[in-house]
C-alpha cells in the first residue's frame, strides 16, 4: 500500500463529504435548529432572562460558521475510520469496482454507526437535552455506539475467517443474526435517555428525519468519493512489473 | 489509467503502521472535538465568539453546537 496516497485520498474524501454535509445542513437541518432555539429563548425570557436580539443573531451566525468547520473536521475523522476499514475489508466485499465496494461499506457503516445507535438514542434538536445530564447522556451514547461498532468489527473478522469457498454459506445469515441479537440485548439492557421531551413532537420528528437524511447523504458521498479516488489512483498497487 | 499488455500490477493489502497511527489520531481528535468535548481541549483559552468572556468558557462546544445536534450526538 502506498502510504501517502492512501492517507491523502482518505482524508480528502472525508473533508469533501464533511464539508458538503455541513453545507446542506444549512438548508435542511438548520430550520429545525432555529425553531428549537426560538423555543428555548421564549422559555428563557418568560423566566426573566434578558436576551439582546442583535447580539444573539450575531452569535447564531458564528455558530453556523462553526457548523461548517465542524462538518469538515467530522468528515476528516469519520473519513479516516472509513479509509482504514475499507483498506482491510476491500478484498472481502463482492463488487466489480472500488466505487461500488466503498458504497456498500458506507451503507453498512451508516447502519452500524448512525442508524442503530439512533434507534436507542435518537438525534434531538436544541430545547430537548438538559445541560445537567450531558455527561451521562454522552456516556450512554458512547457505550451503545461502542457495542454496535465493536460487535460489527468482531463479526466482520468472523465472516472473513469463515472463508470465501462457499462451504460456509450460512455465514450470510448467521453473522447478521448474531449482530442483531447482540444489539437487541444491548437495547433492552441500556437505560433510556433521562431527559423528557418537552418540545413539540412534530419539531423533534422533523429534526430526526432531516438529520438522518443528511447523514445518509454524507456516508453515501464518503463511499462514492473514496471509491472513485481508489479506482483512479490505486493506492494498493505498489509496483508495476513487466511480464514476459 | 490502464496497464499495458506486458505489465502486471503488484498489489499489497497491508496498511503501514504509520498510516494506521495517523488516521487513528485524526479519528480520535476529530470525533472528540466535534462530538464530545466539554471544554477539555480549548477550555483554557479566551472565547473566540467575540463575547469578551473570560477564558475557561466552553466556547468550542458552542462553536460545534449545531453539527453536534445534526449528527445525532448528545448535546444540551
């Protein structure tokens, strides 16, 4: 593997996908965040807190700029993980091109790292989470995410160990079934989010759909971009030798 | 680019330890900064939000606030 090319395309794919994510979020997710923050402000003002509208508007512009930067950083970091997993898993994914292989892996990673954790601890807009419980909620989320991620990783090794020779066709049902069983037990065992939802449910559900939609776009883009780079630059090819 | 008929590509699937280390550092730093930092990384510094608040304010959390929500990560 050519190290520099591999690292460069991995990080570049992540940065591009992450920046696109944060840019489309400005139009798709931000309207829900704005509504939720307006509710928070109403609540704060009704309890006697003073909010300067001009100052607050400038603060929100600063936060939206931060979202763009955060998208790039998050894209870089998830891209780094995706590139590593793809480098090790590429040979085991049945598809005719690296672009198709990367897209298949991206869908699996979206499922394991976003959709499954969201079934237990779904995305919430501002106005839902209590600042006093943030550390507890983070530990819950990390715990469930780790169970999902490491279970999938371990089962991927098992899937590979069972071989490609067709003797173990049952693995195609067995391995996903084991993952499903682990996550059902984890779902039942882990405590629920401690914060009650006091915001309107149409706002919360709309936010969750918007978040899921843009995260789906992000993972698909990450797969397509890295797969395209991989097909073009072939970082796994170290040398080309002349044959007789 | 396609190979000429008289050439063959030598391929390796192994990833160098250096690449693994660099990418894991990027992963850990980025996910922690955007997803979970509560002032641990830049908490010592003066806020960059123009508020004039003293150092120790959790401004990095506020800066990444919207993406944290949008990515489904826990936030206040």
